[in-house]
């Protein structure tokens, strides 16, 4: 868990600095920053997706995962949680007059949408990359390599959280809840069953994460509105496909 704690602290530091400078950046500069992050996310996603040894595996995992995600409405649950956090952190505006109440209601909706966007976007970016899976599992197994991997990820996330917070606001800071939950869970998995996760399982999980980053890049680049969170179950399905194939004696990686 050392790496997860370090990652949490760096995101808190980076997002805090981003909030300090965010209001000083003109809107067009904020848009350019988001575009830069979108392009970077696109490139990283392509690289991660190429980790697969058989593209059919992440394809099946992604499609079956998003069906499950749509049925469970994961996006709405994350947004509801983000809205709940926003209400607790920023509160609700009050007014004595009906006219002002309507205006403030619109402002409150904008604040809530911005908070949720920052929370959900940062949570997905920080938690679906290969460094998350490999580093957290190895860290849970007590390997120095795992901590070193998460230390590198923490440095990258510090700068990314600064840029995100400067443009998307305080919701980015609360992505540490997701980091603690996801990376902490993976570290626990590593401590309990580290040997269960084979290299092939991690590679296919990483590939699905890469495809998810490609989906998220469409949102950051303002190309298409996508319910990216609903693809999350695919991360669990990919290693299960590999495990099932091995158990059934199916050659998933024909030459």
C-alpha cells in the first residue's frame, strides 16, 4: 500500500496547485490544456491497447463489460456519488428572492456538472493504466518493483492532476477516493493471490484499459459524448477470459 498512499498524496498536491492557478488561466488556455491531455490520453491508450496478444480478448471483454456497465448504470452511480460529494464539499446556494433562486439554481447545476466531470474524468485517467494494475499488484506482493512503478505513476499523476484541476476544478481532488479504492483493492489482490495474475492476464487487462483510455480521449477532445465509466467491467472480464481459456485448454494466442 506504500505506492497507493504516495500516489494519493501526489494527486492531492498536484490538484491543490492546479486549483490555485486555475482561476488565473484564460478560458481558451484551459481548453488548450484539456486538448493536450486528450491527445496524450489517446497516444497512451493506443500504446496500452497494443499490449494484447490477441485483440479478440480485449474486444470481447470491452463489449461484454459495457453491456454489464449499461445494465448497472455505472455512469449514473458515479455521477450520483460525485454529486453527493459536491453537495457535501461546496454546499447549496440559498436566496431570499425567487428570481435569484432560479439563477443560482442554474449556477449550482453548472458547478455540480463541473465537479462531476472532474471527478469522473480524473478517476478514469488515474486508474485504468498499466502502471496501476502492475504496480498495485506488485506493491501488494511486497515487491520493490511495485513501489517503484507506482512512484513513477505518482509523478505523472501529479502533473496531470494539476492540469485537470486547473480546468475542471475541485472534483479532480476527490479522485483520490477512487485511487484508494481501486489501487488499494489491487494491492489487496496482490497480497492474497499475486501468483494468480499471470503476465497474460495483466497484459489483457492493460489492453482493455488502453481501449478505455481511447474512449475517454474522445470525451476530452470533445469529439463524442461517451459513457466511459460503463466500460469498467471489461477490466475484470479480460483476465477471466484468459483464465477460462487456460483452464479449458484453449490456445488463445495462435501463432
